[in-house]
């Protein structure tokens, strides 16, 4: 079946996606949206994309499926190496006295980011078992959160990971995948949260480190600024905001200063 997404249908989805997720789709994304939505239209036995739009309108709980259909979840373990080198010094220096850390991986995708955080902390803090560490991992997409929670990865996903870490933190499953250790899983809580429409008041305590990497690329400038503002509100003094290398914070915010490429520190106490 040749299902062409008409300009009117594209405009309908474009507006809905912007409204619900703050994701600004350019005209260039039309083919991608069409490819992603076509399977959904067909699986529901609908005649066209307009019918799918009506279906989503009448079943708002299915909006999350729309998010799954249009977002990209590319991620990897130990992504953005220079940030880990920075954290290796910053964390022991800043938190060794209190031994308390609250970290948020705010667009965690299939889990490689929060599991890297957990693994990394176990490696750099010889007495990690005596620290009070909690990692919150959130994403918009339910599908991807399920994968993250399961924590099973293909050999390909672990490419480049030192053997020592593989042996220590992964075990082989009967179907040839690599399962994350219980020890790392226990350090993380997974939840769904939409960075654009979510209620930031739900977070009663600030974080020492917020990872918001490779997700702002989806947002237009006003949305990026709103998200950054909400995140900075939630960072403790001397705490960090980490963004992706291809992202930037364009609006000056006197509460944070750049301390390394793609790393911002909150001023204060
Ligand atoms: C490219 S992945 C980045 C994963 C990881 N942070 C990294 O840097 O490797 C982007 C993730 O952002 C999520 N995402 C997109 N829009 C979002 C939103 N409004 N709120 C929360 N997560 C969102 C997607 O579901 C996807 O898993």
C-alpha cells in the first residue's frame, strides 16, 4: 500500500508533536515521519494518516506511542569521553565529605547513560558501597524505558568497553545477550518524564548532576530555554549540568558557568 503523507496530514502531526513533546519537526523530517507512522496506520487497518490523527486524539493515552514513533534513541556506553574525565576529578573532590550523590539522567534512552553513571561511580570511588548514591533515569518513551529497565544488550552495544568492566558488570544470557548486573540496577530508578510538558515540581530535592544530553537537539530555541531553566532550578550549588557536544546553551544564565566543554556548574554556596 502506498501511503503518502499529505502536507495537511504532516501539518497536523507536526503541530501535535510540537505541542505534546516540544519537538520541532522541519519539512525535511516529512519522509521520516511518514515511514515511522506508516506501520502504525497499517497495523490499525486505517485508510490514511488523518484517520490515525483522529485515533490519537480520541485515545490520548496513545500519545506515548507517537513519541516512540518519532524519537531517535541512539546512545552508547561512556558516550562523550571528556565528560567522564572531568567527573572523575570533580566527584571525589566535591562529594567525598558528604558521600551523598543524587544524579538524574533525564533522557536515558535504552539505559546506557544511567548504567554508565553507575558503573563509573563504582569504578572511581573505591568505597562506593559506603556512599549514599541514587540515580534517577527518565525518558519520554515507554518502549525505550522498558528496554532500559531490562538492561540486556547485544555484543555490538558493548563494543569498545574494557574487558574488565564487561566481566565485572555483565553476565551472558541464554540468548547470547549481555545482562547488566543487579548491583548496578539497584542504584537506578527508572520513570517516565517528559522534559517539555512534565511537572518539575514533582522533584522535591535538587540533583548534584543532571545529564540532559542529545535530546535538546529535538527542541526549538524557546523550548530549549524553558527546559534548561527548569533543570538549572533543580541543580544543587556546585552541581553540574551536562549536555551533548553538539548542543549549546544560547541564553546567558547567571546561575551557571561553563567549566568544561558541554559542562555547566551551578554557582553558589
Ligand atoms: C538520542 S537519545 C539520547 C540518549 C542519551 N541521553 C545519550 O546522550 O546517549 C534521545 C532520547 O531523548 C528522548 N526524548 C525526546 N524528547 C523527549 C522529551 N520531551 N522528554 C524526555 N525525553 C525525550 C528520546 O525518547 C530518546 O530516548
